[in-house]
């Protein structure tokens, strides 16, 4: 059974946010960190994973991503803080 993730990345100083969806969180964050994905995250160096949520069904993950993307910044900040109070980098790569 596949799993899907909605995730949020920020900059090292937490100034900008990016919300995305993937079926492989480790791989996707690594791709962002290695700047393999052209666009917003590459341009502004968003590579700090501060939030993620796991889903069983892709349609639920897509709906959650769209909902979060529609929120004001303060609501996104509150979601992150409730999940990750210190906004630490949650990415851990296999050794």
C-alpha cells in the first residue's frame, strides 16, 4: 500500500514557505536539497523540512495540500508550530 505526504519546507531563517505533495518524503526532500527541482524552492533555497502529514489515499493528500496552500501565512505558521514547536529540520536521511 502506498502512502502520500503533504510537506512544508522553509528557509534557514523561516522566512518563506513551500507546500508540496509526494509519495516518497525522503527522496523528495533530498531532491529539493540537491536543487534537482527547478523553480521556487531552488531559487529561494527552501530545503528545511518543518512539517509533514501522512495519508493513505492520494485524493486526501491532494485535498490537504490545496487547503493548506489557500491559508494565510499565520495559519500555516500555527500548523507548523503545533507539529514542530521549535521549527527544527525534520529531515533525516539514511546513512
